[in-house]
C-alpha cells in the first residue's frame, strides 16, 4: 500500500539533524528538462503562470536559476523534511527516526509538478511549480501532458511488490489528477476528513484542517507500519474517528465534532 501526498508551497530548508540515507528522484531527467524550461521564464511570466506577487515571482525566478546538479546532501534536502505546509504539519517528518523514514520510502509518494514523484528521502532543491501550471513544453501545454502516464506507471510498478496493492489518496484533486484514477489498474481508496456540528446530519471538509489530517494519516501509517487498508480505519488523531455508515470500499470517511476556536 502506498499513500500519495501533495507537496507544499512553503519550504523549510534547515539541514536534517540526523543522518539519513538519502536518494535521488526517479524522474531526474524529466526534472532537469523542466528546470531548463523554467530557467527561461521571465519574472513577469512566472507571475502570470502562477498568479504570484512580485516578491514571490522574484524568489522563484532566482530559484530556477540556482538549480545545481547533481543533487547532493550539500545542496539539497530530503523531500519530506523540506516541505512545510499544512500537510507537513501533520506529518511532522523531522520528528521521525531514520528507521521510520526508511519504511516511509516504500509507502509514501509525494506528487510533484517538477519532480513527478518524490519519495520521503529523495533529495530536492527549492522550487515552486504546481501541477496545475499551464507550462508549455515539448510534450504539451501543461504539466499533466508533460507527465502523461509516467507517474501512474511508476506507482503501478511500485505497488506490484506490495501485498496490499492499494493506492491511498491523501492528495489534493490538482495533484491526484496526474494519476489518472479512471484508468489506474490498481485499487484506489480516498481518505476524507470532515468536521461536523451537533445539529447537522453531515460533516464538512474544512480545507486546511483536512490537509493537516492527511499528513497525520501519513504519519500514522509510518509510525504504526500500516500497510493494509483495514488498518487505516484505526486512525484516531486529533479526535477524528472512522465513520462506517458514511464510508464505502473506496472512500473512508473520518469525522470529528467541530469546536469553534472560542471554545477550545
């Protein structure tokens, strides 16, 4: 079983405090090709493509021009430690041991516009290139066309060695779209995290809370070595509980009672 996560826009470039067995991204050749393309973008074009502020456009303009190959521990960081958004607040990868991160290598896949797929210990350099970006390349008019079936095929190949060959969707729609769920040949299970109010019949997905919960689910998988779908139902972090009557074989729903900030 492998869980797919989205990357994050925010990064933490602090070096790791522990010794890790880092690896190279599987699609390094494709990433180099995209690096060359992004290096040719002006600050104005970056602002237009990604709807960024002038400061962020300048930051990423500089990042595109500072890619240094080959990747090493001197110029790059493990992906799980570098990302620092809501999902990664839930994952808390910097608190995981080297042994736990080694296990995560085979069970967590971070979908990436630039790198295609990153395993937790794959080295990466700072970037911003969202999967939905309409970046023109030789392969098409956007990154979905650039990656084609490469990401799906890589996940399919990786899952072939797992007893439970399910792909767990903990990613956003923007990123999971690159998998091509309708044509993917192995089982897919989506985890949904909802908050509900006492007088409502159904829960509601609150975006940033759900993102943190996705990261917490990935951490739960890693720390408990959950490698079968049935084990996901035991997830009980931050008051979330599995709700059988709202779930199906392909959609696992977890809910918790919504507590307004004033009542916390």
